[in-house]
C-alpha cells in the first residue's frame, strides 16, 4: 500500500498508542504549529532554541520550568522515547561490572543498556497471574525476599529498577517498594512509561506517580500516557543519590546530536497539558468517559479484567478459551485496532481522545466473535520457570558478541543464548544474552511458541 498511504489512511477506531488518538487529543499549540507552512518547525539547535543538554536557550528554560512545576530538581526531555532515557539512566547509575537489580517484566531496552554498558542484570521473579498470563505487582515483603536472595550472588548492586504501572495498567504500592530500596542505601529508577498522566494528581483514587513518593529517577513516555508525539519522553531527577553530570554524560552518549525541535516542543506541551487547568479538565472528562465505557461493557457481560488505569481496557479472552492474538485479528477486520494482543488478553488503550459511540459496537463485535468461535473452555498459563533471582551465566555483552550457531529449540538444552527472545509488544524478554537454556526453560519457550507462533522462532542462536 505504501508508507505515505498508510500514514494518511483513516481508521474508524484507534484504540492503540500514541495516546493522542491520531491527533485528536494533541495539545492546541502543537496542532496550530502543524497547520503552519510545512516544515517551518524543523529547526536545528539554534542559539535561541538550544537543546536538552545545552545550558541556555528555550529548551533549557522549558526543562527548568517543567521541573519546578512538577516539584523535582531537574528534568531532561528526550527524543528517543522512554527507551533512550531509561538506557541513559542505567548508564548513569552503574559502572561497568556493577549490577542492576530489576524485575523479570523489565522492558528490553534495559537489558540492551546492560549489554552495551557492561552492566550485570540481576533479574528477580515476580508474581504471575495464571488465569491471564500476566506479570502481577508485588509488595514489600516480596522485595525483601528478593534482596535476601540477591546477596547470595555476591555482586556489587548499584541500583534497582521498578516498572510501575505495567503495560496493562496494574499498579503496586510503589511507595513501600521505594522505601525498601532506600533502606539498602540504593537509588531507584522507576520506568513509569505508562503512567505519565499520574503527575496530574487529578484524583485521589488513582495511583500516585513515583515522583511524589521519593523515587530518585522516573522516566515517562509522553506518547504512551500523555498527549505527546511518538518518541517524546522525559526523565525526572531528584535528591542526591544520582549525579546529574553522569546523567547528562549518558544522555549525550545515546541521544542524537540533532534532536527534533518538533518533538522537544511536544515534550513541553504534553507536560503542560498534565499540570495546567484546561488540560486537567480535559483529562478528568476522559477518565470519567472511560469509566462509563468500562461499566457499560461489564454490564453487557464483556469479560474485562480489573486494573488501576481507567484508560486501558483488558479483554479477558482466555476466559472463553480464545487467544488475544486471534481475537485481535477479528477486531481489526471490524476496524477496531487494539494496542496489545497477548495469548490470554487483548488490551485496548483509550488514550486521551473521545470514544463516545464505542460501547455498543464493541459489544456487537465481541458477541459475533463468540458466536463464530463458540464458547470454549477457559485455559490457564504455567508460571515461568524463573528462580527468585538470577543473573546471566556469561556477561550479556560477551555472549551477544560471541560466535554463534542457530539450533532448534529442542536441541538447545545446556546452551548459552546470544540473543533475546522477546515478543514485541510487550517487549518483555523471555530469554536474554548469556542465559543458559536448561530443560525447564526450553520446555517453557516451546510452550510459549505455541502461544506466540508469529513472534517466537523454532530456532535460537547460541554460543558456538
């Protein structure tokens, strides 16, 4: 069809990211900018404009203003998504040879940072929801057990990463987790990519952003949970546990030397939408509209799962013996495009645009799917065979750069991976470079391949 045709094609119901909904919820200033002469906004780092790492200019002033208004010490805008700022944060937090403690539902970008930064990822297991195949949130007691086990590995742990809220919108008691990490005199980075709008503090019943609960570093994706353009993101920093110089040096290492002025302007405008009166009013209305939609679907017996994010709808397909990947294809044919199709669920992101007439249509399509496939027996997922804590058998960077051969999964027992096995989305690695493929892991990956037939190969690359 061609890229330009696809970009201009209209889709009747966009329930995928970015959250601005094909421009419907873009901040007014960005919409007005894009109406001007094409390309007028495509400027370099002119003296008056500056950039995220330049001390003077409009960007520097904007970052200072955003940090002040949110109540943190510093912030940096990013044009390489949450990925670039998460990776920069990890490189600032640890030296080569040091370890980072992180949950198994970490995004692949953090493993990549360990790979090229010479860091050791210590991965800890987390609760698992067998009825849907999702990683669950954990509490302080769980984290305390993780720390006890991590000590046995005898690695120099430099920092801890948390993911909250999750892609599907589950949220933990993040304050207690941050307190536990700080009790070990370690800094904490929170991947809050899917929770940017929580800085609005718009309602007391919604989760609080880790910014307000003592996290040292917090990364927001401004297109996932705010009305920013794709690739716009922000890193917030507070306290004295992380040296700002190290952060800036790491950002400079990974960020383009020609950041897009349009994306930087989008960072500024999307943050303002979350803290200024007019934007808060729009957000409040969208949250209320989303909750009414959820209530309508539940009353019509559509199987939705509970989460902490009103703007995300999780359709529980495995309850009726259906794969979310299979169901997603049916919704797409009916011109409703979801965000995250998984073996047991299909997650729709309502974003920040209106979906007033979605309810009846959604119910009709779901009932048609049930009639077509017939109601089947619900199925459950096995827990992944992970230890409480583990680290790669060989360093990630060493394994990734090794000579390799391609072997069938069935023949991979005892071999060491040189690659990530990582369905995307959600971008959570099932296997990382340097890990040994023992029998339990191979059996589990073969089972996962049945669930993700188009995402997981019959083969895996291992050290020769």
